[in-house]
C-alpha cells in the first residue's frame, strides 16, 4: 500500500536502496500503467522500468519477496541478517558535521512542508536536508519507508548517488529498514522524531552512521556517531 503520487521516484528509490540498481542512470525509461480509482480519478497501477544499455538485470536470488505493506518493509525478508548483508557506502569516511540546533529544528521544517498531512492528519513524511538545514526534497506517504523511497529516488535524480554529506529526517520512529535505506543511499545522518529501534541503533553503529532520535526542538538524543553533531556555542 502506498499513497499515489511520485510513483517513479518511489520505484527508483526502492530499487536503489535494495541494491538492485547501481544508480539512477541504470534506468533508461519508465512506463506507467494508469488505472482509474473508485472516484473516476486516474491512478498509476503499475510501473515498468527499462534498463539502460549495458546494465545487467539484477540478481534476485536469495532476495526478499517484494510484497510491501504500509507498515513494514522488512516483513517479507528471509531474515534481518539477509537485509543487513547488503552493505551500503562507507559512512566512516563522511566527515560532515551538523550543528545540534540545526538538527533539532529539522522536524519543524519537515512538518511545515507536509501539505497533505494538513488535510488528512494521516501521513508520514521524510525529507533530505543539507548539513546547514536546507530541506531539498520532502515527500509524504501512508508508509514511512515509502516516503523515504520517494525522497531518495527524487534526490538520486536531482543530486546524484550516493547522497553523501546529507541528513535524512523522518516524522516517525527510526526502524531498522529506514537505517538500512539511509546506509544504502550513503546518507551519514538519520534523524527521527520518535525513538529508534535497537536494531536500527546496531546497524547505524556498524555502518558508521549518526543516528538521532526524539528530535524535538530544542532537544535530541544521539545514539551513534556523535562526532558529527556539533554542540555548544
């Protein structure tokens, strides 16, 4: 289940963070199959992505089944260890530093950009920001991981891949899968409004990622990678 809209970004972000594509240039074209919903409105029912010349088809052996829900993206995995085995960029080499006040202010900026949430009150949001706190991409979706995939897919097209030196901010908790997606995207800092899971903390530590939770101005908790968070005057 997903919220309609930004479907090509969702598909690209998902494939990139699954390690099934090396980068956005691997996709030559995207074709949408458009259906009609109960209200007579056109909606994208499926997408077909054609690979660029010379790009090999991804090896799906031993991968998770790709049934997705709005609540869980790892639900179809053979095991958490199988997901962990897909390593992303070397985040230990990313020396970006973010001021704690800038990091703490990101959830409010994200909330201000949530146009659909204002009307429904029922969507998660994710955003990609610079180390100075500028929000570059914001997306909303009924599923947290969908919102992240939409953000990362759009950012991959606009900025490049991997997304070094950036901050990923999410409106809910930081799950294992969201940490894994950030790692695969090369994002060194993940900030969540709510708590991180213990598996997310473990993965962030292994990856060299900075993970912050309970980011609610003016405070936040830093669980891993505190060297990237600048405090004091």
